[in-house]
């Protein structure tokens, strides 16, 4: 026992020295709040009330918990639990619009075989639920959507419903897909529901549109709603291999416009965003050719080697205006790569095939000046497909590798010109789960912010060196890239060890839980021993 005690003491002493030797940013102040009773829930969403408190909404089974924490004292000031929801209700999302917070959920009417979708406003001053309000009902059961959009700032993903807001946040649109009446793609037609509301959740219009093409003929790619309440839908014609924009009006009439892109590059996911002028910009990565890659499963439909960034614009009527292709330079591609990869990239460049592997867009934001910010991350793990690279050892056993690499951030002006594009070094590795890998993006007044877990050795990394690898579950530090909106110039900040925050030893930390309260003030909640949660605040000085 004495030897164990001596070993433990020595270990703690060494750990303290290592932490002390790590150069933490002097520009960020970290404060831990007063612990409070843990809420073990699968659904946790966090908001700032715009005044002095954070509000967390958590769903645990058929119970919903609302908590309030003061942003100055970091003390929990309210904790209320609600069990008055219908049995087996499905949580869709919590939406903040018009300065109000709404809990959106669906209830399946088993007799009618249709969904009833409700909203309950949360009074943010006393965190009390208001009575439920029926928003709409569907004509038949809703299918799990094949449409996927990763943005968490404007588009909100759920299993059955997608929720969109217009640029000025005056319109809210629910999109869903009804179960098919015929499983044969040759003869089955998608029926898609569109329900549009104003900022007070007063219904503007709604209905379910039978698409004029069969499942086999088209793929549905992206959606958007404008401040005029009109819906835009981007589709891909499988026969002609062309993009088309479908504009849907309040009477469910629609107009189809062709997207005239001459080169017709291969694209994966595309993102549609309304801008301040009421036009729409569409962005996505493109590939010059498909590159087949085994990722736990074979996927021949999606490029895994992106050669550049596609941008095009349509007006409020869906009419095509302009497009531009921005090819990734070999200099950008080679940044932070090892000697072997640089050599391979240079050889591919001679063949016109150099690109960034496994690059996926995570966030797209329309800015007030008409520009668009696009954030992407290299990863072989996609939240939609959830595939991982697999190899086999000499014993025939599968070895899985989950890899999250560099971040690509670009800003394109309202005319489609590239303002700047930056590659931010990062390398994360895991074997069984995503865990705390990946990034969290947020936009401030004059800067973009990207949080992730990293090794401090990577701060100030030269362009010619590869980043050290953070292994999921091992020692790592919460790290921030602060990026200038105007120039793209960025600075890395090593903030704190996620395993030791002001003497606390949190578990289950993921960057996705970080949220912004005031400009340059960020918060997140972590679980600590004793079955307690605690709120952490990070304040950026510069």
C-alpha cells in the first residue's frame, strides 16, 4: 500500500510538472463554476438568453429538463423537470427565433398514421414551458430523410425533419419526406412536405408536394427558405447529370430552372444559403474524377479527393446568375504534409489530379456583406455514413482507424471571388469511436473561431512540418484557432488540458458542446466525479 501511495504521489507530481511546462495561452481566461446535480441525457442543447444566463434543454427518456446558469457567477439558478409530454414523443429540435426559444417535437397518431408536430415556447426569464401549440400534421408517416446537411448554424438536422431559417431569421421552414407508397424506384415519386412559419411560429403556408420525377431520375441535394417565404430545392438529374433548381411557392406550384455550369464537375454535398439581398449562393467541393476508396464499405457515388470549391448563385426565383470554380493550389495542398505526401501530391498535380482527400464541409455561413464562409474538415468518418477505414492484420482481424485531419476555411465574396482560403493544421486519431475528435465552429463579430483537442506542440507549426497526432482518449488540450474575417490570418491558442480544468477532472468532453454567449466569451458543460456537472467559461482577451 505504501509503495502504491508513493507511486501515485510521484505520478501526480510528474503530471503537475508536465502541465506546468505546457505553455498555455495568456490571452484566454478559464473559469470553472460551482458544481450542480448531473443530468444524464442523450439530448443536450445550450443557448444564451441574451442577458445574463445560459439555458440548457435536455431530454432524458420522456422527461425534459431545463436549467439556467448565470454567466457571471457560473452558478445554477434554476432546475426544472417536465413530465407532461405525450408518451413516445420524438424530439425534433430546440429553435431560437424572434428572440424566443421553442421546443419542437412530434407525436405519431397511430390511428391516423400521421405525425402531429408541436412547439412549446420556453419562457427564458423563469424557464417555464408554455402550453403546446400544434404547428402542422402530416398526411401519412414520415420517413427517415436521406437528405443530409451538416451545418449547425442555419440548418438543423434531425432523423425525420430538417429545419431551416431565412437569412434575416424572419421565416422558419420544416422539410420532411413521406414514406413511399411504392418501393420500386422506377415508379415511385417522392412526396416532400414544406411548412413555412414566421418568427412567431404563425403558419404562412404549408403542404406536401409530389415531385415530378421518380426516385430513380433525381437526387435531392439541398434546400433553403427565403425571407419572402419561398422555398428553393436543388436537385440532380441522374440521366442528364445536371443540376436544377426547383422554386416552390405557397400554393405548391413550382418552377424548374437549369443550372448552367459548363464544366459539370463531380460534387458531393452542396449547401444552399440565402443572402442579405434575397439571392441564394450554393457551395460545395468538387472533384475532376471519382476516386474509388474502401472505407469500411465501397462508395462509388461520392468523390473522396476534392480538387476545389464550387460556387454558384441564383436569384429569389431560382434563376441561374453566375458560377465560379476555385481550384485548390498545390501550395495549399502541400501545407503541413510529410515528405512522402508532398511527393505524391506533386506527381498527381502533373496529371491534374492533386487534391485534398476526405474533405467534407461542416459549416457554411452567409455574411451580412454578401460573402460566404465555408468551413471544411478532412476526415474519414462521416456523421451521416459513419464509415471508417479498415485494414486487416496477419490474424485476419479488422483494425479500424478514425482520422480527423486539417481544417480548410475559405471566404468567397458576393460575386463569387475568393477573398482568402486557409489550411489549419490538425491531426487526430482514434480506433473505436469519434469521441472528442472533430471541430466546433462559431462566428464572432470580426473573427471566426474553431475549437478542437490538440497537442500543444502544434502551436506555431511551420508550413513544411506535419502536425503531431492527438490520439483520442489520451492527453490533449482544448485548442482554439482565431481567424480574422477580413484577412484569414489565424492564431492558435492552447487553452487548458481537457482532463484538468482548474483542478477539476472532467470526463466526456467534446468540442461540439462549446457555445458562444457574448462575443469572445465561450462556455461548455462537463461531467465531474460525484455525479455532478459544472459550467466552464473561456474568455478571450484580444
